[in-house]
């Protein structure tokens, strides 16, 4: 901080000479003035890094000066110093967005600490975070060598996401590269764990069975529905756990986070399969068998998730529930605004579903539109873009409204997405589906060592289009590419966000329970 220029205003500035000498000995440059008018004059004639402002001065008070500074120098940190401990004065100062608030008599070390807090805060936090991650790196590496169960993998993923978000404050690119390598290692181990245990989970042949897509409502939601409180189930399509953690501070201003949990998505980790399973309480093949009128195969024409409300009603019937249900799907801006305007009408229902499609559209747009690629160039930018949308969305306004009611709010999703950069070659005929993370068909050619294959998809409760149909899935950061025009294909899809396969980001899904404050 050597060379930092400080403007200090106090009508008893001569009494602060020892403080000024102390700061100048540490390399700061201090300009001392006696009044608010002099503060404005100095700022008109020169640049300063921070202002120390006495609250009680003759002429313009510190609060009045502060109000002017907010208009003329909105990004300049201002530290208010006062003799008074009256709550109203503190509220006025804090409400004016001051950087710090100190009570006289102040010590030189207090001033120095305030300078460090306000001028080096980001750097100090980044350095501290880097050091803390370096200390925990070995611990996480050791855990990855253990035989983790389904809960253990959730704990690992939560740790990695916490560090990924925290290390955004660090300017150390090396530490972020180390974290990325550790996350890749974790994804490799998780994919092996998932594929080894997935079939046993489906048949309940293990005590380690996690909540899956088709058991989500039964396990987590139904126990919360009672006659005394309305329940809202908000499903934001393609919402990853890291994105939830970014918007959590905004929502926590209005709701209390009762439970911050993660469940496991079924395969494929894609909307048609995972979301239909959530609302039906059934696996895809079971939906196709018991409710053929509500199922559209992937190779057929028509919207694949158009019967979610009907499937939800059938699930409630199956559990003997007679709750009054509403279902609302938001596919565009106008639909979101309309729901916001009519949200009070939903209070008559016991259980309200709101499906919001924005994040999934953002993911697809990032693949197809150069401007979105630039705005969401990496994981951090992708989170930031999503958070910016959310903060100014009708969805956030709906959440604010609900916070004033006695409701339980669930926030969840159907699947996440992963940034891909490792192509895996696959050959297939014209009937093979287009998804980059999973393929199915009767004439697929691939290296079995590079994929998770289902030669008998019916054993995994997935549809079998014909006798020889098989399904294959990529894991980690892989994506399928056809050998013809391979280089163009790889260049176009590398570093895009995809879903449908097996990764921490796609398969470990937030299910957040919020209670009104």
C-alpha cells in the first residue's frame, strides 16, 4: 500500500498529527484538511485512494459531505470517524454505503487496519484462500484415494465447489490450474464409482442408495407437504450446484436455508429422462410402459416433456395424496412476467410447481452464439452471467413475494452441465441421436474402454427401440465426435457446456429446502 494517497478531514486535524506521522512513516501520503468544503476542493484538484471523514465538522457535516461524494466520486472508499455512538448516525452513514465506520478516539493501528481492509481486501482474501486450499489439497487427495460412498462423493464435490468459488478471488493462476486438475481427478473417480453402483441403486441392492431423480419427490418433498403450509417446488432447468451457491446470498436475504442437499440424477442426465422421472416418480422405461400416452421417444416428433403435469398428478395419486396442485412452466420472458403478476393466485394450492428454463437456454446459446461464448468464457464467467440474469429476473421477484408468505420453497433442477474438451470417436447411422454426451442406436461403433455402455438398456430402465439397441455414455470432460469432418466438429464443440453423461457437474444435483423467515 506504499504510495497510497489519503485525504483526511477533521476540524481538529492538528490533534491527529501523531497519526499522520505514523502513516507517512509507513509510506502513505496524507493530505489533511479541516472542513467539508476543503474535502470537495481537494477532490476537484487531485486523485485520492481513500477519504477519512469526521462526522461532526462545522459547516457541512460529514454525512452531508458523504452524500455529495456519493454523487461525484461513487467508487471512492470513505471511512466515517465520529465521537457519537448514536444508532441513527451510524444508520445514516452505513445507509450511504461507507467503506468503514470508526469511533473516536481512534488509534493509529485502527487506521492502518481500515486501510488494509479497504485497499488490500481482495488481495489479502485471495492470498489467504490460496494458502488454505494448499493446506487442504492433500486432504482432498487422500479422500479421493478412499472408497467413498454416495455421501462421501457429495462431500468432496461440495468442497471442490467451495474452493472453486473462493479461489476466484485469487490472482494466482497456478493454484486455479491445480484445482482444475484435482477436479478432473475427482471426476474420473466419480465416474468409476457411479457406473459401478448405478444398477444396484436402481434395484435397491445396496444400503448406500442415494436419492435419485425418480425418488426425489417421495424422499424430499412429500414429507414437507401438510395442511398448514403451502409448498412451492421451483425447478430451474440445468442449474448446477455452483450456480446455486452463487445465487444463495441473494435468496438468503429473504429465506432461511433449512437444508442444503444434493441428490443423484439418473442416466441420461438430460431433461427428457431426468425431469420426466422427477415428476412421474418412475424411470423412463416405466413411464413408457405404464403411461404410453405421456411418453414421446427421442426419435419421434413432438415435445418430449409436455406431460409433466399429468405425470405429477399420477405420482401423487399413487401415494394416496389428494393435494391441490398447480403446474407452471416458464419458457420465455413474457411467461415469467405473467406468472409474477399472477403469483398470488397460486396461494390457493397446496403444492405449486414452477419450471424455469433460462439456464438451459443459456447453456445452448453459449454453444451457438459467439457473444454468449465471450460473456461466459469459463466457469467463473458462466456463473456470473447466470447470477446477473437471476438478480434482475421475474423469478427473483417471485421468490421475494413468496418470502412474505408462510411457505416452504424447494429449489432444485433435473441435471447439470459440464464443460467438455476431450473428443471420443463414435460411428453411427442416420438414426443415432444428436446429444454429445450419450448415444443410442443399433449400429454404434466405438471403443468400449472409452465409454459406459448398456448393451441391455432395459436392465437400466431405458427404452429399447429395437432388439439390438444399445446406449453409451461419456464421462468427465468427454464428448462424442464423428470421424468425418472430425477437426471442425471438435473445434466447434470444445469448451461448450453439455449434459447427458456422467460427471460431478451433471449428476450431483442441488435440492435446497428454504423456509420463510
